[in-house]
């Protein structure tokens, strides 16, 4: 009989020990959950602050881009008008060069007539032959200049069209920024 109460006592002690260990395990689990919750909360706070700073930086970037887009478009339009004026000036220069070229075409005929004159004009004929050579060279140079001016005129026309196209593209691109600025007016 004495053994039975001891068995009960040892079972009771064992039960108390199990309950204490279970309580201790639950307490450790609770502390660990609290630590995890604090870490997760800190990470979420850092993430929200980072997201807010990123949003602020994006808003600032959008403001700067929309503010500068109008000046870029204006500059492109000014450049386009200057290129148009340059193209007109080059066309006028080309017309003048062609006119000059027309004036030099008659010089070889005159030189041929002078060569026909003999006699006392022999000395003069020799000098005129040299002048003819120089005029022929000038005629070639002027024709070369005329071709180069035509090429330059075509290049400036293409540049003018390209600048106008870029200007239109910038205007098209800046339309969403103008709409966005109407929602978020900045000073």
C-alpha cells in the first residue's frame, strides 16, 4: 500500500513538471512570436518610408520633366525657323551661282573669235588664251560650287523636316505631362 501513494506522488510531480515545461515552452514561443512581429513591423515601416521617398522622387522628376518639356519644344521651333531661313538663303545663293555660271559660258566663244584675229593681235591673243584657261577653271569651280550648294540645300531641307518631326514628337510626348500637371499643380 505504501507504494501506491508514492506512485501517485511521482505521477503528480511528473505532471507538474510537464505543465511547467509546457508553460515554459509556450512562454518561449510567445517571446519568439513577439520578436518576429517587431522585426516584421520594422521591415514594413522601412518599406513604407522607402516607398514614400520613391514616390516623392518620381513626382519631383515628373515635375522637372514637364517644366522643361515646354522650353525644349520652344527651342526646337526656333531652330526649325532658323533652318528654314538658312534654306532660303542657300537657294538664293544657288540661283546667284547659276546666274554667274551662265555669264561665263560665253567666254570660250569670245576666246575663239579672238584667236581668229591674226597679225598685230598675236600678243593679245596669247594673253587672252591664258585668260580663257583661267575662266574655264573658274567655270568648273563654279559648277562644283553649284552642285555642292544644291546638296547643302537638300541636306538643310532634310534637317528642317527632321527638326520639325522631333518638335512634333516632343509636343506629343509632353501632352501626358501637361495633363498630369493639371492634377498636381506645382508653383
